[in-house]
């Protein structure tokens, strides 16, 4: 990286930021994870400042959000909010950031704010994250004491998870929804019917 100049240096810094982000996710000692998160954040911040490429800026801003969220830093929510305002054209990173916003709010028991974040994906019925947004919305409804709405959302997640073309994520969420609803696995239900 030190030998690289111009765009080559920016690309090397970008790869280093991503490498540190993934190294932190791979685990290790708490100290190593913190160091990788710090280094990823530092490299990403430098790339954002150096690059004029909007896609690269969005990607590195996402690295900063991910590391702040996974590192449980208090600025994660602010970074995610700023991302959706600045990078609404960042493709598939945008729904992921909305999910992160929802997760941060849900963890803080800010149920209405979390539900509003997940709502971003609820209009996208065919999006792979739709079942996740719906499943997490059910948790928001429970937090808001809307048990009937929570059950309805879980029933919908169950139905999505049982579709023939369901993704592995949808299947896993469907199983979790069935457990929360107190329903038997689909194969046991079929035997009863």
C-alpha cells in the first residue's frame, strides 16, 4: 500500500478496510477484534476522504457503519441515518443499512423507530430481506403490545418460509416464526391434517 499511488493506493486501502472488517467478523481475541474494527474504520474513513467515486465512498461508509454496529459503538445509528440520506443510490447496501437501523433501534427498545426502519423493505415483497424485515417487525409489534399484529406477521413469515422457492434465510425464519407461534414443524402439521 505504501508503494502505491493515486487510485492504486485508494484501492489498496479499500481492500485493507474490507480485510480488517472480515477479520473482525472471523473472531479471535476481543483485543484482536477491536483492533481489526479500529483499523477497518480508519482505512475506510481515509478512503472516503480520498476518493471521488460515489460507489467506493458508499462501500467504505458501509464498512464504518458495520464496524460501529458490530462493535456496539454509540455512533452506529447516526452513521446509518447519514448513509441513507447521502447514499440512497447505493444499490443493495441501502436495504442492509435499513436493516441495521432497525436492529439498532430494536435493541434499544425503540420499537416504533425500528418498525419504521424495517418498513423500508416491507414494500419489496420479492426482496430476499423481506422475510427478515417482516420477522423483525413482529418483534417490534410485540414491544408495542400489538400481539395480534405480531402473530399475523409471524404467520406471513411462516408462509413465505414454506414456499417451494423459499431462500435458505426465508426457510430458517419461517421455522423460527412457527416456533414462536407454537406450531409444529410443517411435516408434523401435514401428518395431522
